[in-house]
C-alpha cells in the first residue's frame, strides 16, 4: 500500500463523535432563529410604536411582573400538549421554589416518593450529569394531575425528572410529535420553550420527562443517559 | 401555533433533523429563513466528518476540533448569503476551517515559525524508502502529527482530501508554488518518520538480511 493510501486510511478511520452533528445543527438552528427575530424586529419597527412593542415583549417574554401561572401558561403554550404536562410541573414546582441550603435527607425523599417510586432515586443518582445532585424528590400535583418529581441542582442550575402516570391512553405519537431519535427501541422526543429544554420518552404506563436549561443537545443526551435506568425503575403495570 | 409547526415539518430522513424541527419555537415568517437553513444544511453538512477529521489532525485535540467545527458551521451559516450555489462548498468550508484553526492556534498555542519547520526538516529528512503497509493507523497519525503544521496542512488537503493545488492554495491563502514545495517537504518528512517506525519494528533489519 502506498504511503498516500496509508495516510488516507488512517485519517478517514478517525471516529467522528456521534453527537457532533446534533451539536452543529442545534447551533445553526439557534442562529437561524436569532436572525429571524432580529430581521422581524427590523421589519416591524417602522410600523409599530416602540412602546406597544415593548409592552408586547414584556407581556410575552419576561416572567418578571407576571403571576407564576400566567408565565407557565405563556411558556408552555409553545410546546405540544403532552410536553406541556412535564414542563408545567417543572416550572411550577422546581423553578418557582425557594430551596433550603442543603438537599432534603434521603429518608425524607424516599418517604415522599413512596415505595412504588423510590427506586427512581437510584436510577437518577447513578446517571446524573457531573455536578448535579439530587436536591428533592416527592409526589406533587399541578393542574389536577399527579406527578413523581425529582429535582437535581448544580449551583443555580435546576434540572427535573418528572414522571407522569398516563391518562386516557396518552402517547407522544398521538400528540403529533416526531421522535428526535430512537435508542434501544425507545423513541425520544425533544422540544424547547423560553430557556427550558424538555426531553421525554414513554413506556406503557408512564410519561417520563427531563427538563433543564441546558442546551437542547445536552438535555437530550442527559435523558439518553438516564433512560434505561428510569425505565427499569418504573413500576411495571 | 405548535400544531402548525409540526404540520409544516419537512419530511427528512435524518431523525436528528426531525427533532430539530420540533425543538424550536418557530415564529411566523420564518419559512424563508427555514428554506435557507435547509439549503445550507443540505450543502454543508455532508462535509462535516471530513472537516472534523482534518481539524483533529491540525489541532491534535478532538474536543477542540469539535469546537472549531461548530464555529466553522456557524460562520459559514452567517455568511451563507455570500456563497454562490453550484460553486465548491467543500473548499469554501475548508477555507473557513483554516481561518478558524489559525485564529485558535494563535490563542491556544505558540505558533511554530516556518524557520522551526526548516530546522525540523534538516534534522529529520532521510532518503525516501518504501513504507511498509503493516503500519497501524495510529502509527501513521502519530507520524503525521509530528510534521510541522504548515506541511501537515498541505498534506491533509492534497493527499487526504484530494484538493487540487489551486484549491489548496486558495484555502490556505498562499501561492501554488508554496503549496507544491510544502507538499513535497511534508511528504518527505512523513515518509522519513514512517520509515523510522518501520525500523523500530525491525523491518530494515529483516530487509537487510533478505538482501
């Protein structure tokens, strides 16, 4: 084999990280959205009074001055119905919360999750991204629906794993969502609104969400890492 | 609006693309920009793996190469309106890659001067020899990493990525004559280093014994 062919073979044999394409595409799409927003602004500026636009921006994009419920409604209206379920509980229960300085004791978390769901703690702990630690775990209710909610924190960063028992044969496919990717036979879904990214999968009886303010590709990657453990830990119906 | 977003999603084979369609909150009036993005992705994304591999060899670090490739694509996207459809998108992306790599080299490394490259050659050039094909990819890559970056860039562009001298000259921003001389020296240096590796395996000894 010639030196040239050896060289080609060696360089082309280098593995490309599987997440690179996702990372690049995410960056391009984010840039594209930014440019649309700025061009929309340039187009609208002459025809709209500055004050009216500012009022619109404040009303729709800023949480400050809004009630938590109207903020949640505004943000979650930008995602599909089933994604709204998980994102709403995250913002309601994890974002609008004052946390104690130290995480809840493990025994308290176990007690509040109940015997059916406390194995989720181990699944989350085992695959939590570096720097994130379990801060709180409990069962909660939001807008009349019950959730199993585990909250992880890394400094000011908050991440939720939200599990919702299915109601009325809910599925992401019926919610007109297309999987972001499939892994080990599980379909994963991903959406984003405001600063929140939500990744989700389902099994026969539960919808499982991971919500954070990390970039979309990282959020999805964290969900991929946790999914097998979570699926295993969920009660089998 | 969400339903509209989902309905307007284009049929694409790549599941990642499908996700990206649903992941963003698309504003109305984004369709023109959207088709522009699709066009860009269609033209540019097929070259990503080659760009990453070249960047890895130029920088010697996979995570820096990832960062640089992302930067290349963002810069390319921002100046896509200046790209003429039908022209060589690959060469255009490589030109941006070299611009980014040079920028980062100035930031990350002490940039080796050409004089150092000359000294390297004086110290390492040996007579061309047959390169044994049992050398592993790692051997070849390690040897490639040892040759001065100016020569390595040209070897990667011409010998690995098969750019014409003219395109390589445009990508790097030097005259064709410089490309030719750097290529010749780079090849010689690489061959010399590979020969050394072969010697370390005892090949020369075997060959001498055979003679």
